[in-house]
């Protein structure tokens, strides 16, 4: 089973009284009827930030306040906890326990470090790995946190590049895939990009047990400003990635690529109209292992593109205002937008009441069988 997913019956049974007590009767009814549960960060219309759970129909089932803007979420099915990371250069991550009435546990980044918005759990749920910035040394690191000891930070290792963003655990349970975007930042300069002329993005495979580099992939020198940012893994084990171009606006390099096991990176040549619709920016990537497809979203281009994972051919393309969050569903993809819309796999849409969604959405429960 995919590490982000649990059976719906187990999710509802395990969530327990505390989870149910925090929900309105309407939300509780929706939870009992839902076939899927998704987690996402959001912002309320009044400016407050939060993280919540959605049904596949876009109903908000549960929500918790965050101190600032959230980014991605990783879920640990054994303990039924999920972690939402602050948007870079954020210094907090919030751990939400579905079995507890206690407020979220806050992880604070170590001195000289900040989070890059993504992380993963070890297969047994005992360790949390987070992409971080050693900003004074312009070095990407992976922070390691002990989930059995209040998420105390116990170690770190080099990410193999500058600006690590999304990180995935491969199906072997050992190998971490890290997208080093190549962009140097420092909190003294906010989100300013300090090294655009000398960027060196990479996709690195690292053994999580000792931090040793297994493989390193780099783009050709002429594409050194193509920042590798987001990834997912399809049913064949192929790693798909999406990029954000930091070069001249009139240039349109390929933005989507894949790395098959034991092979080099390959960039996908999209038709001009499809590539142009992304406006040099891929905001999120999701692979649907059952359907054999991969989705790429661009909030800059108001575009969502779905490719066939085997051939790389375009299966569909939609114009969706500020679309970014995307997660695989049994029949397709669930998407969320910065305009507050939830786009269901069947193409239906629902507008959330009083909230707008952040960049990512995680599918954390599947249809009961």
C-alpha cells in the first residue's frame, strides 16, 4: 500500500472519539459517508491560516489553526498523525494527532535552519525526515526527528545540493529522492533568490540510514536555471518531476521529466500549447499508480495536464484558475485551487466556504473494500 494511504474503515475507526468530538454533526455525517480523505493547508478569508481534512466531495471535515502559512503534509498511518510543514522559509511544523484532543505539537526548526515545506516518515513511523536550509552555509540538509521522543531533532545529513524542496521515500523503504532546486535563499533577504546566475539543481538519491549518496542526477548546463521542485513515483517505480524556470521569461524550456530506475533523467517534449500553458512553472506533481497517469499543475498558468505514465503522451489538459494542489484518487485526480475550489476526479467542482487552498493536497485514506 502507498505510504500515504490507509483503508477508510481503519481511518474512521482509529480516529476515535476525540476526532469526532471536534467535528460538527454535518461534518461527522460527511466523514462517515466519504470514500476518501485528503489533508491540505489553507488560508481563511480573514487572513488566518489552518490545515484541515476534506472529503472527496470537497467538504471540510476537520480543521486546526496554524501559526502561519502551511505547505505540504505527510501522513503516518500507524500512529494516525500527520505533519504540516510551514512554507519556506518557515520555522515550524505542526503534528496533528487524530486520536487526541490535544492541540497540535509544534516542531521548531533548529538554530541556523529553516524548513523547506516537505518531509516524509520512515516506514515504521519512528523517524521524520524534513528538507531544510543551512542558510549561513548555503547548504541543503535533511533534518531527522524522533517521533517517539516528541519529535526531538536527533541528526541531519547533507541533501546533496542547495535548496532541497520535495522529498520522497522510494518503495524500498530505504532510498530518499530529494529535489534540490538549486536556489540559494537566506531569511535575512526573505524569499529573494540569491544565486540565479550560478544555480545547479539536482535530483539526488540518498540512503536514509546513513546519509550516503546513492545517485546524483543533474540537468544539462544550459538548463541550470531549471529548478527541480516537485515529484511523485508511478507504478513502475519511475520518478516524475516538475520544474520552475528562473531564466528569461521569453524562453520556454521543458518543465517535466522522469528518471527511470537505473537510468538518467529524461525531459518530456510537450506540444507548444501545453508547455506554454504552464508558464514556466509546475507547482505540484501526483502519480496515479492504478490509472497509470501523472498530473502536473501550474497556478501561474491556470493549467492542469495529465500524462500517460508509460508513453508520456497527454491524456488531458484543463484550464483551472490558480490550480495547484493535486492528489491521486481511484478514478483520477483531486485538485484544489488558490481560488478556493475543489475539483473532483469526475470533473465536478465545489467552492469551499470562506477558505482558499495552499499548494498541496495529500490523499490519506482510500475506499473501504
